[in-house]
């Protein structure tokens, strides 16, 4: 303990002893409590103060350790949060590599390659669904600026105005958050 803490502690102990001495009946009628009794009280108070100080230091160390552990867990969550997603995408990458190898083979059949690409696309779609990444494909739906981005307008009389007639690029949302709007061409009423 520092000298300042010791002097503060001793002052508070002396005040406590003085209060205890006032409350205790004095058998010696007006005489001050003897030195031995005061020393015993002081030693007892110091023992309790040391015990409480030790408990305080241990609690402070525990709080610091919890804080550090929490920071470390949060950093790991940020760093490795996509681990499950990456594990789901690795078979898709493997499948694409196998398809690429098949293109290089001399006896590659187009129908088998097409089937392989379709299966790979299905695997990717399943991986995205497991992580609640939903596709936005608004073909023939009313234009919604919250989820669609109009690339251009096309005069059409076969569909209602402001209807998506072509999806240039599908959009995606993660849970309920839009991560990419669908790029679309929207119908408009024909001129005239």
C-alpha cells in the first residue's frame, strides 16, 4: 500500500476506535480505555481492512479478466463469423474446379457439363438458403424501389405500367436486410 493509503486508513481506523470507545461503557469511571484494549481494537480493524482490501483487489482483477475475455470473444466472432458460410461454399468451389477440368478433357460432353453446372448452382443456392440469403427475382412483379433498381424504362402495352419486364441481375437480401437490389427494366405506358 502507498503511504497516502496507509495514512488515510490509519485515520479512519482511529476514528472508528474513538467511536467504539465512546459507545463502550468504561469500567474505570472517566478514565481513558487502556492501551492494550485500544491496540487490540486497532489490530482487529487493520485485519478487517486488509481482508477487505484483498477482496477488492481480487474483484478488480476478476472484472479486468472478464473484460479482456469479452473483447477477445468479440474479436474472434468478427474474425471467424463467416467460417460456417465458408465451409458451405467450399464444395461449390470444388465442383466448379471439377467442371473446369472436364472442359479441358478431349471427350467432354456438353450435356454432362451442363448437368454439372446446374448441380453446382443448386449447391450454391442451398448454401445461401442455409444462411438466409434470399434471392430477389421480381420478373412480372410491380416495381418496388426498396428492392429493385430500374436500369431503364420500356414502353409496353401488354403489361401494366411499372411492372418488371426484364431482370438484368437478381438481387439478394440477408434475413430482412437488402444486400444487393435487383437490376431491372420496368414497363411504362406506350407513348400516344
